[in-house]
C-alpha cells in the first residue's frame, strides 16, 4: 500500500533532543572534571563536592528528559494510531449504512431500537417534536402530582 499524503503526526524532535543532548554534554563535562580532580589531587575539597553534585544532577536531568522524550514519542504514535482507527471506524459505519442490504466485512448498525424503546411506542412514520407533545408526554406519561393528589 502506498504511503498516504496526510501530514505526519506530531513527534517530539529537535527541541527535546537538543535539551537531552545539552544535559548529556554537561553531565559528561562534570564527570570528566570529577575524574580529573580525583586523579590529580589527594585531598577532598569543595571542588569535589561541586563536581560530584553537578555530575549527578545533570545525569539525572538527562535521564529524566530522555525518558520524557521517549514517552512523548510513544504517546504521539499511539495518538496517531487512535485517530486513524477512529477515521476507519467512522468510514466503515458510513459504508455499512449505505450497504445495509449487502453482506460484507462490516456489520451494519441496527436501524430499529430493541423492544421497549421510545421509538417502539409510536407508529413507524410518526415523528413528534417536543413542541407538539402534550403535558403528559413531556414527563414520560407519568403524573408528577401536579393535579393536587399526593402519593405517599
């Protein structure tokens, strides 16, 4: 089947990838700085704490942003599939309504409601609007106690 000419769904791309890569570069820089400090000096100083804190923080930020980008990408794909499925369902329902007598892959929707439905209470060709109904029909044919009698 040929690819459709429909636009591709939104997928997180350049901006998300930029921030993930930026966090990765900063994390790599901090880890290298911490490694250089460990190899060059013997005593721990404030620079160790700063380098370790920066390395851990930027690594975690990179992981969180990468996971978020992956989740957005998967959600965009699922959303596009759902939209395509809804279009297919509506098209099949439309085709089934037009081909109700023919047999096919699509099961046509029933045109008459089940027994006891509202449409079954009236004759087939009779349509009554809300303005044409009487007071009893608007309330479903039940007496709501407006005539002075009260039920207990």
